[in-house]
C-alpha cells in the first residue's frame, strides 16, 4: 500500500470526500476529545490497555482522512494533566504508545506534508519522549499541509492561568498596560496562539462535557457528540461529524436573517445534503 495518502486513496473515498467538500463550508479546524478506550476494551472482553492500542489505529485513520479531506488543522486531546492520576502502569503504557506513534508515524506524516505541533505542559513528559516529540516537531515545521496538534499533559485551566500570569508579569514590567488587555491579547498568550480556534469539536463515547479541553478556544465551536468509543471511530464517523457541521447555521450571536443576508455562495439545498448522507451511510 502506498504511503502517499492521496495515491493510496480509493476512488470511492475520493468521490465521497469531493461530495462533502461541495456541500458547504468545511470546518477549518477540528478538535477531538478521544474518549472511551477503556470502555471499548471492557465491552470487547479485553484489557483496558488494548483499548489504547486500538485507539492508535483510529488516530492513523482520522489524521489521514482529515488530510485527504482538506482539513487544515486537527487537534487531538491525547493526554490531560488529570490523566497523570491514573494507575502508573496505565500511564506508562500510554507514554510507550505515544513514543511508538512518534517513531512509527513521523516519516509518513512528513511524507504527506503534515506539520506536527504539541500543546500542554510538555516538560512533564518523560525526557526521552519530550526529546523525541521536539525533534518530530522540528522535522515537520516547514510542512504546509494538515497541522496536527497533540494536546499532551494539557489542561485548559492551566493554560488560562499561565496566560494570566504572563500578562501580569508583562504589566509589571511595563510592557503592557491594563487597557491593552482584550480578547485578542489574551489569546496571544495561550499555547494555541499559532492556530485558529476550532470550528468543530468532536467528543466520542457519548459524554457531555469538555473535560478541561480548549476552554477559551471552543467558545463558538460547534459540538458533535457520538456514542462511538474512540477505538471504533473511523473516517465514516468523521464524515458524519463534518457533514453534520456543514448543515448547521453558525450565527456567532447574530440572527438567522442576518446570516442569510450575508451568505452569497448559495450552497446546500437539503436534498443535496441527504444525498451526501446516504453516500456516507453506504460505506
């Protein structure tokens, strides 16, 4: 099988993706809370760790499908600060899987023009993994395709508090005045300052919470919840989420009448959306 994702893509999948792209405005940035690894393993009579292992296959397929579809930014919630509280054996396995992913996938990511980033308290990672992560980021820094951001040892509250501390320090140093502080200024101090806010936030496993993920950045994100556990989540499920996003009206505080007036592309009659949905369901 070709390691070039475009060359290795089936014609049916290419056609389906083209239909999705043609049905409206694509999400520029998708963020995913990858949840349910342990529950998937238990439901399948397997050890919890096998859920994490199978979850890597979901990561591969979703990264590849996002790149092929033309998504510009994909952020995956891989490991939260709270996850350090899990049993040490499970944490160790998660770290080994992260190391395995970086070692096994970096060549293919680079070949397919993916730029890798990471956000979070990265110095909390084991030194060898931290070093590997930084070298992977450095290697792909000039790539211009999909930007894949891994949230590792990440906490939305931690990042906001950190930003407030840095702003306070700059005010004390005379670099800023209180009048300079606005939404744009705060956002520039967050670890996500080099990527746009997510348009679409996907959470697997049916849970209805943000779990301390991108609390500032998801203020106007469309949220899509699926009952599917992460290890079972594949490109068909991603297509459902993207198609659902594209059928929504994003108002950003405005009225529906204002949005209709501002729209000029004339996309998305309902019967066209239904045809695309039928094609996805036929996979």
